[in-house]
C-alpha cells in the first residue's frame, strides 16, 4: 500500500537495482548499460569484463525486470523507465555526462533519457534498436515490416501464458541468451513494456531529434530490426552513424567487440572526471 502511494499517487520514480560492475577513482568515462526486454543486467557481464581498466561500468535492471521492482499497476513506458534511471543515477552519484549502452528495449529507454536529460549524456550506443515507423491512416495491400512486427507483438500481448511457455522452451534449449528469463513473476511486466514501449512507441520520431553523438549497432541477421528505418535515421540525423555486424538480435561476442570499439571511439578525445 505504501509503495503504491509513493510511486503511483505521488508519482515518485522508483530507484532501480544497479550493479556497479567496476569502481574507478578517476574514470575516463562512466558507462551505463541497459538490457533488453525479458533480460536483466547480467546480459552485460561479458562486455564489462573486456572494457578498459579506466572505465567505470554500471548495469541496471530496468523496472519490471531482474531485481528491480515489478509493480502490477505501472505502465512501463519509456518516460517511466527514463525517470527511474535518472533517480538511480543520482543515488549512485553519477553526476557527470555518461555513455548509455542500450540493447533493444533498453535502446528505447536510452533515447528517452537523452531526450529529457541531454546534459547528462555524453553519447549513446544503441544495439538492435527496434525503431518502428507509424503511418497513421495509411493502408497497404502488402503490409510493411513495421506492420508485420507490430502484429506479431500484439499476438504475444494477447497470449502471455503461451508466450511464457515458448520462452521457457527457448531458454531450456539455449535458443536465447542465458539472461533471457520470462516467468510468471515478470510476464506481466514484459507484456506491459511490450505494449507501452514497442507497439505504441514514439522512439523513432524522438531519435530524429537527438543531438548527442549516437552509434547504432545492428545485426545483419536480426529479424526484429528494420534496416531501412535505421538508414533513414542516420541519413536524417548528422549526429548518428550505424555499424552493421554479422549477428542476430541478442547480445553475443560479436556485439561485445563492436560495443568496446564504439566506447573507445567515443571517448578517444574526451574524459569524464
């Protein structure tokens, strides 16, 4: 009851569970990692292990996942996640500009955070960002990729228990990352986040207006990312560039190398104290 009063009625953001993977006295930069839907902060463990010694690394469990709170009433939209992230960074005393690395849904949170707290962001690295374009009032004889994927997500949204069983099968037979875990404890959070942030997103339009340096890393075998949307973004926004690697949607060793390379490139001439 008290939790509902504080966070729902008084609209005070949650403090998320954060893993301070590495403490550095005088870091070259602080990097904050945001996982994708159905994952947790542990998905970044192998990436953090290979970062340069002078980089401070923090990985966060987004609201509804990992060890963070999972309120049943929350909307789990990008704004809610970004404000919880802002409060969490304040609690960690990360006051200087940071690099945010976001995967999938985490990439959409990163965009929202940069939109509302641009002075806190040095750069963004967006891995597998599911940017979908909305064409209100338009109908096509042959549905576009955006429409097909939205229809798929809506099917999942209507059948959470079936999806949970499929997810458990995929986890058991190592078809997804080990950190991917959909259970009865978090399936409602998954469905709510899917509806608020991916099906009904505004991230593409928000990304068009970003002014912070942004690197997009895309897997050429990724079925959930629309290449033409990313190309349109990078053509329209001079602050963005894209790197394509041979990978699927989930974070793997190829993403690990690309992320480390991007961090080094973005910090080659700057240092955060």
